[in-house]
C-alpha cells in the first residue's frame, strides 16, 4: 500500500513494527515472563491502536478505489 501511496511512510513503519511485535503471539497462551516483557507498555499499546485506527480509516476512505 505504501508503494501505491495509499498509506504514508510513517504508517507503513508503524504497521511493520506492529507486525514484528504481534507476529505469532497468542495472548491467551502468555506465561508470566511474557507479561513482564518491555513490549507490553502503554506507549506501545497506544502506538498500535493509533496505527490500526489510521489503517481502518484509510481503508474505509478508499473503498471505491
């Protein structure tokens, strides 16, 4: 989507970051050591939510493309 100018470079960076953190992670199977990871911060949660909301808004606004 970045190559087609549908999303910005910043959003592409955030989505790639999110994919790296979330890839193959199953929240219902977390053990205690994973919960203690520095990946589970309020800042990371907020970054993920912002990126996801931006992606949804862009996809919604480009439905007719």
